[in-house]
């Protein structure tokens, strides 16, 4: 493209709209990325103390890498925000965000693109660099460039923008007495000393190298693990810890365990883990889903059948009980077991012997039974659908597995673990999950629990372009409501109102709803959708939990 007459930078109104101040919950957003408004004095002090403790060289490298990470994140927005713009306008997202973020004033002087060949050559002038300002104040005039974080940003942004390694360097820095800084960027291979420049961006300490190796090993391990290990038992929440603690205590014993919990909470994973932790780990783990088997087949599946026991039983075959001999039999959705099978199961549990259909003798089996149900067995007994004596027999050691909405702090580690596993499975790499997407996940009530999370993460990975971050739109069809305050073009904070406020107002008028009634309705809706979880409902409404409680109280008093 033409280079001598660079077009002016496009309006940054589209970028300003990405900034949301959500003061009510203490957060600032740049699209999906959480930002922090810092005092330059504080940041400058951090920079100074870093130099004094780990030295100038190390500080330069650390700050370059920190800037690089920011640049990479901003690059994920470039094509997203300006999908139909020229390459220059898309690329300008970097310099323009850098300005909006208060880092430096950027003036393009030369900018050349060959997107197909992966070539780019750019020269930009920098004024008001925060690093020059603080460095010169603390250490006086310099002989070497000092805009480390800034140059890291330019390199990271350009590299992520093109999907290949680029390096920017300062060809002059205002800290060295020039009237402004000037930076130049080229592909790595076009710099004669490119490899040497790259060293600043490589993790350097032995410790970090070891961490890298460990991460490689982990991803290998994940990619080798069977797919049903995806999102294996991971969590740090109190309710999850409690369930794990019960599981651990039961593992060494022979006790019959009953796992209860909503659909999708991972009951089979708990059962497998229990088996793996038990002395039976080297013996078979056999799972049966009682709801998935036709009623007429369930008894022969569980207990086996002799030849000719029923139409279609061509040969004698062992049932799942026999196949699990020495190991663990997992009976999922136990509440669906038909009455005659319930009677037979009770007998096996009482005697430790199974009788194949059509057989004249019984066989001894040594099986530990783990049952699971998402229905209330007590209620099923009351309704006459489940045997009371069988329930007592199975309900010796119940473990309640909490729904995902009650273990919000587990969502991030679970999601990251699943993402790693799916990246290995689909042989595709993305940059991670955006802060905004994680936030939306924490606010979602998860009716389908861990299984739903797993589906969403897999879908998110497939939709997200390689190298980018999985964002909220990649996970949820409808993004949650935006935070309430945004940055106007005049630079002031203003209330961010939905575009169709007119429609909403007309609707209110039409229905004769008062503002109070609307507020009550919205609050009730949020509480219902969060399944009664007030913390989640409060987050969804952008309120604190005490604020929500107060309003609920007021509704009840009306
Ligand atoms: Zn500089």
C-alpha cells in the first residue's frame, strides 16, 4: 500500500466504546480484557524498585515481556473491532489503544504492509512516553533507550496481528536527549541482530525453563489421557473439597457409596476416582447407565443370561456384575431401575451372589457398588417407584456432589483444564480465555453443570480463531448485559444505556408498568435464573450481594 502519504489515523470512537467502567464491582473492562487504572507514580516506583533489586538488564527484559503480553491482548481486538477496514486502519488499533491506555502519543511516519507475504515495515514517532518521563525523573538523562514496556507492546501487538514474529526497536529515545522517541518495526528475519533482540522476550531463568518443561509434560499427559478424563476432578471450593474428603474416606473401605447431585455434575468421574483411589484400582471399573438400557434388557445386562434364557440369548454371557468381579460397578441413574431389577439387585447386595437369567445356580461375586442418582430417592420411595429396603441398603454412605453454580471459584481452573485438554484433542491452540468470558461464566447459573461447561469450552475453542482468546461471544449466544459506565468521545464517563431504550420505554408505557414494578420483576428474574443463588443473581445485576438483599427485603415489605 501507499506509504509516503499515510492516511490519518481513523476515529477511535469504536475503541472508546470498548472501555467500560464498572465501578460498582471494582472493575474496568477493555472489551473482554480486565484493565487497571494505575497512578503513574506508583507504576514508576515499581519500575524503579525493580531496577534496584534485580538490575537494569533484568528489569528491561521483564518489562518488555509485560508490554509484549499487553500488545498481544490488544491485537486480539484489532480485526474484531474493524473487520471491514483497510489493513492500516486495523493495524492502527494498536497505536490508538496504546494512546487511549495513556502509554504514549503515537504518530505514524511510515507504514508498509504485504499481508500475503507476511511483510511489514513501520516507523512511528512517540511523544510523552510514560517510561521516558519516569526514568529521566528518577535516573537523569540516558545513553540507551528506556521505553521497554512500550517497545514490548509494539512488538507483541505486531506479532499477534500478523501471526508471525515481528520486532520493534527504538531507533531514538527521548530519554537520550532527542525531542521524541522513534521506533522501527520489521519481521524478525529482517533484523541482522534479530535473534539477539529476541532474547529479551524469552523466559530466562532456569526456574522458568523448568516450568515450561513441566507445562509441556502436562499437556502431553493431558493429550494421552482418555477423553472421559476431560475436566477430571478439579476444584478448590469448600463444597467440592467436602465431597472429595468424603470420597477419600470411603475409598479404602468396602462401603456402598451413593452419589447424589444434579445432571452433569460429574458423578461418573467421582465414581472412577473413588475406584482409582481404592485397593480395587487394578481391577475393572464397569459403568451401567440404568436409564439408557431398555427395561427388558436391563436384568440380563446386569446379572447375565444362560444360553436360551430368552429370545435372542444365543449364547451364555456374563452380566456386568460378573465382569466387575474384584472391582467396582457403577450404577448410574439408579432411580430408573424397574421394580423386578430392584428386587434382584437387593438380593445380590445381600448375598454377594448373582444368578444369571435362566440359570439354576448362583455365582459368587466380589463387587463394590457405587450408585448414583439425580432424583430424590426418598421421594421415589414415597411415590412407590423405588423399594425402601433397597434405598436403605444403598444409602449407607451418601456423597452429595455440589452443582457448578455453588462452586464458582472452581469454574476458572476447570475451564482452563478443559481448554488445555480440548486443544490437545483438536490440535488447535488459542491464547486462553478472556477475563470477560470467565466473568460471564462465573455469573451463569449452569443448569447443565460441568458437562455444560465442557460443551461450551469445546465449542468456544472451535469457534475462536487460532491464537486468539476465547471471548464471551464464542461461549454464549447472548452476551450478558454490558457494565454500566463507558468512556465518551469527549473523554468523560457516561451512563451506557441500551441502544433500544426507546423501545423499552414504549413497552413500559404500553404495559402500564411502574419503574418499581420493573425493578422488582428484574430482580426476581435474576434470582430465579440463578437458581436462588443470591451471589450469582447480584453479579448478574451488577449489584453487590448486600445491595441485592436490601432490595429483596424491600420487595417483600411492599
Ligand atoms: Zn523512548
